[in-house]
C-alpha cells in the first residue's frame, strides 16, 4: 500500500502508474528524473488540494491493475 511516506521513485516501478499521475495532472518527475522524495512532499509541492484522496485513488488504481493482470 502506498502512503504519503512512500518514495516516488518506488511508486514509478509499478506498471502503468504514470497514467494515474497524468490523469490527475501531477507529474512524478523533476528535471533530473523521478521525483527523489516522498509522495507527500511531491503532492505538497504540486499544491494537490486533497492529497489523501489522491493517494487513495492511486492505491485503488494499482489494485484494479493488479486484478486485471491475474
């Protein structure tokens, strides 16, 4: 399960996760590559209004992708 403490670099190892970020207008990248800090820090920098909802949606997205690949 992804939390606000999860490193963005770890999240990006999941298949198709970039789709969720782009659909929600949050780029998980910095100019040097994957954002090198926690998801919570990224969402704060990007001024995401409801970080908890973003994270819950991301976990749901990944759960559905996992079920589709079984």
